[in-house]
C-alpha cells in the first residue's frame, strides 16, 4: 500500500498540476487525483463529491492533501475531509515542484510525505538575479 495524493484547488489548477506531473513522469507512482472547487460555491455542498475523491486515492495508508492557498475554500474543504476518519495531512501552496517531489518518494509514509511536500515547494522558490 501507499499514500494517496488529493490536490484540492481553485478551478484550472489542480487538474493541470496532476496532468503535468503525469506528462513529466509518464507513470505516477502514487495514486493521485485533482478536485477543483468552483468560485462562489459553499464547500459544504461539495463535501460528498470530495469525500468520493478522497476514497478513490486512499489505498489504506492515508491521503496527503495538497491545497493551493491556505484559508480559501479549497483549504476549508480539505479541513472538513480530515475530520471524516481517513488519516490525512494537508500542505498549502500546491505547486508542480511540490507534487513532483512527493511522487519521487512513494515509499515514504504520510507524515514523511507531508514534510517532503513542504520542502519541495519551499526549495523550488529561487531568486534568479542576473549576474
């Protein structure tokens, strides 16, 4: 078994991240899915559908939830998912480097992947000043 990955974002972000990761890696070593939260939608109304997505990626070792922005509707929905009984960890600031980093360590457990995701996002931010 392995940790599942659920990317919960505003429209146009989550599917693009997962699709690009598939293009780059060809085969994702961890089960991953995107769930996008439309603008002006109450996160509570999306809870059943998001719960379905969570169950689809959960193979028994828990789910790492990557959200695009802490405190926004996708993050609020992710918080509600963590209360449903499936072991979950969240990381805000979802990015392609973060997702790729997680996919490169499929042997890690849920807690380790949370840290790996955070480091992947943080280490990908570089200041590129011309010489």
